[in-house]
């Protein structure tokens, strides 16, 4: 009897589960799906009311201890482990010319102009300060798609005046990566194609697309996240040479690029995107034949040539723009940042030739941001570009080239821990070497000698960028000959220590570098 009642009850449940309008099946195949009954996760509330500022914020000046505690408890650093970088970075109180001063009044020669961006040094010229202040007092902000300012028109006009050829259209962003993102998107929309070709020895920014376009090991972070980016073999490979003659080697590299274009499918390639002169990866100057050949290939197949001028633009190489080092080469688009404001305020942009500009008169670039064309950095950029022109900063950088080159040549000849040095204008650097004459390590590897080098440079009053086995020698473009000599003297002393340390390690005392780091 109990079994019969259970069967009847089950049958009733089955009958209510039949889809409306369909005959019931004896096998129960047509019944509506019954969802599982799964408990919903319990909500665990956390107090989300705002906190109260500590009394520290009533103090005008913080002690070093206050600063250190806050940095440890609240500050996340970029591009490296936060604890390691916190220990390595001095806390700067003020800047003056090519110098930085920390909270304990120790001074440091800024040998890399920050991230190759503080081109006018670490103190702001009065006329630039006044231009920013005037804009603050008139129209400190407008949203660039709802209103424009006079200073935006002025900067666009000035950039068109000084840019070669018919590079007459300009759109603004905030940082170099963002400008490159904008250029990628505009190139794809303009051409209707999707592939972007770039070089392995390159860096184009830290956003997802620009890091995918980057060729150095930092790109590995985006390998599984992006499509549409292909890499070109460089005219200056790490492990082999295209030939002993620079011009012939360039032609060989161009032949390889030509074949790659044909294999990729020319009609799929929107742009070839490259730094005019490779910056972060070692200040590598292509032979003019190479850049002229890239321009010719782009013309042949309707591919846009885009030059990344984020580091090289506005005087760094002794020319206003890096691509001007190659006779007759004018890109279809170029990106800029850093030097356009001397890093006093964040501003970047994309310049484009009339053919590209005309397309976007009637078509949206599908790029924008809240701060695109922000009046304050635009006012800063306008004042800085005028300053660069009036003071002939590119010409001055070119005049200092021989002084920096002479100093680096002396160091490379003397120190086995230096493999090679390169300089163009005040864009220079040193490849760190081992005692066998090769690079100290591959670019993706970490070597304790690099940590030792940076630590001892800082302790001797010099700070600079070191990426992989390359050390930047890119001081502010206002550096004097005497200050260059002072930098060379510091490098000479510290590299003598590094020579000795590598020698100790080569004789079997492997822990020598690690031990020195702990001193």
C-alpha cells in the first residue's frame, strides 16, 4: 500500500512536468527540465563605510619614517616587486636641473632623465609654469568631445607647422601606450585590415595591445590574450648578423621583411609599427637604407608606416623627431609623449598625414578618453614645444653627443663588464657584458650583478634605468659637459667594482655578487 501511494505521488509529479501542448510520454522523455536545487552562497557583509583620515594628514611635512611606513603599507610599484623597488628607490624631495635630492638631502645625477622623459631637467622653467598657471585660472578643464580650448588649437597648429611633409592632423591622449593604442585602432579602421607588424627588439607600452605589439620579454605577459600582432626579425639580431656591411645587411633584413609581408598576406596588414630608433632595448640606430626600404614596402602594399616617437621625439636624438635621421622618410602616422611636455604633465598624441586625417573627418576613430585634450597638459605641451624650439634643444643635444660618446668610449675600452656603448644625440646606453665579451645575460634573465650595479650607482649619487643587460645613458637634454664628466667618473668607479666582482665569480667564488649585495 505504501509502495502504491508512492508510485501515485511520483506519477502526479511526472504529469505536472510535461511540456504544455505536447503529449505525455510513457518514458518521460518530453517533460520539462527540472533544475537542480543548489543552496545559494551566503553573503558575508564587510563594513563599507569610509574611514577617517589619520592625523598624519594634518601635518604639512611628513617625517622620513612617516613616508616609509605609508609606502610599505599602501604603495604598489610598477614593473617590479614592490618590496624590492621600495628598497631601491630614493624618496625624492626636490629636483634641480639634472639633479634629484632625497628627503635626507642626498643628491643624485638623473642619468636617464627618469624614464627618458625629463628632457628639460627636474625643475620647471618659469615660462612653462606661467603657461600652466594661466590655463588653470581660465579654463582648467573641458571634456574634449563637448568643448575645445584655444590652447588645443594652438598646439595642433604648432605641431603641424614643425612636422615634416603633410603631417597635419593631431589627436591627444595621456601617455605613450595610450597614444600607441589609439594609432593601432585608427590604422585598423583606416585600412580595414587587422595585422600589425612590429620588431622583436622593441617596446611600445604597458597596455594589453601595446605590450602585445612589444617585442622584448615583457610581451610574454600578453601572449595568450591578444591576436593580430606579428613580429619582424630585427636588422640587428642578438645571435647572428645579416652581414658585415651595414648597408648590405639592411638589404638582407629588408628582403626577409618583404618575404614575410608576402607570406602574411599584404591585404591583411594594417601597419608596420616601429620605433624610429629603438629605445628601451638598447638605442639601436638602423641604417638609412633599412628605414627607407620599410617606407618603400609600405607604399608598395598599401600598409601604413607608423613611427613610435615616444622616446625619440622632441630632441632626444639631436633631431626634432627620430625619423628625421633617415633622409626622405616621412611616416603615415607617428606617436609621441614624454618629451612633448618634458614629463612635467602627462600628455601624448598621434600625428597623421592628410590622407589619414581626411578619412577621420567623416569617420570616428573609435578612440577617446575623459582627459583627451585636457587643457592643462595641452597648455604645458604648447609652452614646452615653444621652449624647445626657442632654445634649440635638439641642436644642443647634438652638440653634447660627442662629449657623451667620448666618455662612454673611454669606459667601454677600460671595463670588461661593458660589452658595447652607443650614442646618438643624448640617446645612449651601455650593454653590460661578461668576461667572455658577450652580453651579461639574455634580456629575459635576472643577474645579481645588475642589482649590485644599481645599488652601487645609487650609493655613489647616480640613478638610471637598467633594462635586462642594457643601461641607459640618456640624461636630461640640458646637461652640461661638466655634468657629463661627473657622470662618467661615477660610472668609472662603480664599473671598476663590477669588473672585480665578476672576476671573483669567474674564479669559483660564485657567491661573490650575492655577498656584495648584502653588504
